[in-house]
């Protein structure tokens, strides 16, 4: 049986609508004598990351824990804190082609939500990137207290866009998120770049 046409779009933020230039972190690591990739490696350790994605700790507390872990390799706690602060000043860049697509979709009367695993800094980031008014709803894991790919996350996201799961199209750049969305009854597409926009337009049929 063919699926119903999607009438709402849920979009991941990082890796889809927001891009991160890896050169920024690499430059900080070189400046402070840190190993290549160590900032993200430490920050993304699941035991450190999960609490901030579920709202148990703040973004600031998360970054403090990263600085603590870097104190020895950075040459002391002050240098570690300075490195992390410099790294965190960069808040990514908007993919303007994806943003244009979001605007098209909304202009066609289709509700669009950001569905992201994020911290309590998300609202400030969206404001700084001028994205706060570009979507209808924001579904932030740290506000919900549950993160993708949990079924409860996707249930809440569908409620937020006021659309049943069978009529929601979810786009993310991670396989595990796509699998979770499909298990929760949503249509889902793994983002591979701008060439995918043609498919997404056809799937939404606007």
C-alpha cells in the first residue's frame, strides 16, 4: 500500500540546515597544542553528551566538563577554558539553499519543524543565525527530556507540527535517526546534500 502524501516536514538542524566548518576547531587545536579532533571527540563522548541533550545539565556545564578534560593536554585549566571558549564562539553557518527550500515549503502551506538533539543554547543559536522565525516549531531534545531516536521524541515532534506520523516527512543526516523515525511511523529520508532537494520536493508534492 502506498504511503499517504506527507503534509508536514521535520528537519534536522546540524548537518542539514546548519553546517559547521571543521577548520575552526582545527585552528583552535593547533593554537593550543591539542591533538587533531580532540575538541569534538571529548565533547561527543556519550556519557558527557547525553545529559546535556536531555536537559539534565546546561550547555555551559557541558563545556566546563570538556575544559576540565583538556586541562592537562592544553597546559593548564586556564588555557583549556580559553580554548573551549574560542571554539564555542563559532556557532556554525546556515545552508542557504536548504533555507530557501524551507521557505518554499512553508509558502506552500506545509508546516515545517526543526527536530534536533540540542542543548539549552539552541534558542540563542537560532536567533544568532536568524532562523528563529524560519520554521513553525522547534522540537529540542533538551526541552523534551528525551532525544532522537527514541519513539517518544518523534511522537512529541508530530504533535508539535500537528500532523499524524504517517503524514510527516523527516530529514536527517544520521542513519540511526532515520531508523528511529521510520520505527515511529514517519516517512524519513537520509540527507545526502543538495541533490536530495528534488526528491524532497516530489515527496511533499507542493
